[in-house]
C-alpha cells in the first residue's frame, strides 16, 4: 500500500466521533478494519502516529483509535526474523522514537481498549485479587510489565511454553501479587487470558512474590 493510502486512512481517526453507543461501536469497528488492512510496517507507523497524537492531546476519534489499538495490542508483528510482543510494544522499543512508555499507554488507553462486556466483568470481580505474570529473564525486567493475568495457568504458559516455541531458552519466572480495583486500567479477555493492565506495577515490586509449582519464596527487596 502507498504512503498516500496510509495518510488517507490516518485522517479518518481525527474526525468527530459518534455520540451514541451504536455510533461509537461503529467507529470502533471501522478503526479495527483499517488496522487489519495494513501490512506490518504500515501498522507500526499507524500505531506510533496514533499514540503520539494522543500524547500531544490532539483532537481524535477515540473509539476509532481504540478499535485499531485493541488489535495492535492483541497482535504480534514479525520484525526481522522474529516476533515482537505486540505492535504497541514494538513501537515503544523503536530506537529514538519513544515519547511514551508502556505504562503511559496502559494508563491512557487501557480503559478505551475494553469492550462494554469486559468493563462489566471487571467491575463484577472481587477484590483484593491475586494476579500473575509469567515470562523469562530477571525479576526487575518482568516485574515492570503492565500485562498480568488472573489465571495462573496463563502465566505459566508465558513462562514455560511460549518462549521456547520461539527459541528463547531463558529461565522461566512467574510473579504474583495482590491488587485492588483502582490498580487496574483494563481487563481484556477476548483471547480468554483474563488479562489485566496494571500501569503502576513497576512501583509494586515489594508486594510481589516469585511463585512456581513448589513453595513460594519472597521477592527481592
């Protein structure tokens, strides 16, 4: 697709959003459709431009953008020879181009990513709630992440199975902590992963524990 086509699509995200629920749902669907028509490079460019525009408080059609960003959060791009988390995290890692953090994204856009059903599910949850995060690497790197789950088995999958499927043989690590509703920016469950976005997790290290199939041990101070 041409750069002119991409620019034309991007313009649509600045039009006035609909005021009623049905119209906002339609805007959200259109935003998702635009994202899905693009290739990996174009998706990365679009995601970067939308998030930067939001950070600059430009006039935006947030339902349209949230539809595109939800797919960007849930989908994994191929960059070089491998996959890079999500389109959102891939853009955040672009050298010299980071004007926002994953924590900023979760706080600013997390509520918009949710569907009405997911918002209702979040508000129906019982708190305090134990959540988990799985991956490979050291404690500090994993603990700073914004993506957690209420399902231990999902965390175990991301610690033990998913990395190995892409050749990452690092040390599996699963963390847990207890949170309150106010800690959560979004609950996302379209992939049945019971994902909770927790922007301030990087400030909650002392409340985290390293857990596994054996007895839990205290996290580093």
